[in-house]
């Protein structure tokens, strides 16, 4: 296992977790468990990118992992009346973007290849 890759990807997942929380909190205060869910979900994307051995282009790898690991959190959107589909879709789209960015920083900028 490439420890450098794991640490960099997980760190960027954590950073994007806080970015995601900041964006989500712009609509008003959030319960602590929802904040924790957002941060852990994005950190998990970074961790999985760091340990994954899937063989595909770095950009596609980030997109796939970001989409898959955003699904559980996306279903929370169905608890927000009137915004169910918007939150569901935007959570997955943002997960794809964060996955791509985590891979970009990990693989291209810091050259920590799998």
C-alpha cells in the first residue's frame, strides 16, 4: 500500500468535508449529526481513493468513487420536504466533483500514484 497516497487522499477528503459543510450550512444551521455525516462522508471518499486498487484513469477513478460513496448521504435529501430530488442529485454531483478533485490533488499535484 502507498502510505503517501493514503494520507494525501484522506487529508483532502477531510478538507473537502469541511468545504462541503460550509456550503451546506449556507442555508442555515444544521444538526451536529448532519455535520458529522457530511465530514465523514467526504473523508471516506478520500480514504477509499487512497486504498483503492481499481485500474482506470485517475480522473474516472475519482468520479466513480465520489459517486458511489455519496449515495448513502444523498438519500438523506428525502427528509427535506420540497427539495428531495434537488438535494439527492446535488449531493451525488458534489461527491463526483470532490472525488475528481481529491484524485487531481493526490495523483497529479502530489504525484502519489496508486
